[in-house]
C-alpha cells in the first residue's frame, strides 16, 4: 500500500506531506512539526533528483526521511534554544529587577517587616529593625516580598 501511494504521487507526495505538517504546526503550535515538515520537503527535493535511480525505493525514502527528520528536530531545537536568550532576562521578574536599588522606609521595619515605596508600588520588606525614613538597599526578593539592609 505504501509503495503504491509513493509511486503514484512521486516526489510530490513528500512535498504535500511537508505542507500538511507545516499547516498542522499553525493549528497546533509547538515548533516541532515544522522541522518534520521541512524534512519531508527536503526528502521530496531529493526524490525529485533521484526518482529514476534504482536504489531510491520507498524503503530508502522512508529511512532517509526519518534520519532527516531526527536531524532537523535536533538542529531546530538547538537553534530555538540559542535564540531564546533575552536581552532582558529579568523582564517578568519584577522583584529581582529591583535588587540593588535604594529606597526610604515608608513604615518602620519592626519584627522583621516593613514597607517601602519604589516608583509607583509599595512593597513589603523584610530585614533588620529600622525606623521609618531610614534609607535601605534591596538585596533580594522572594515572591512579593523584598529583602533589604541598611544603606
């Protein structure tokens, strides 16, 4: 059955499979099917060149496609992992972005807890007991709480 389908469609069958996989990537995104689709399209391109060769039977085409798909997924994952590096790694870590900043205590730190205002937000802080109005430096963050020390 596979042999008949491949013989009837010829190299264009691989291209059609590649386009179907690329379309499926749009419907079910995950950056996985795109690499397999590219492998199918490349298999179709090679099949176009080697279609009349006696060794280019459907079993060889399937093995070639499988090897190319594994290689494409491996290379594609490496490319994606490399491009995920952000120029602002702390973009969604608001508390971590505040480390190193200084502020004035709005409410004194008593029993290890107090409040500061940074920009337009009031933050709960933990640190050594200090009076209101004392200058503090942010040294860490955990959830919505900042850790401070005397500046």
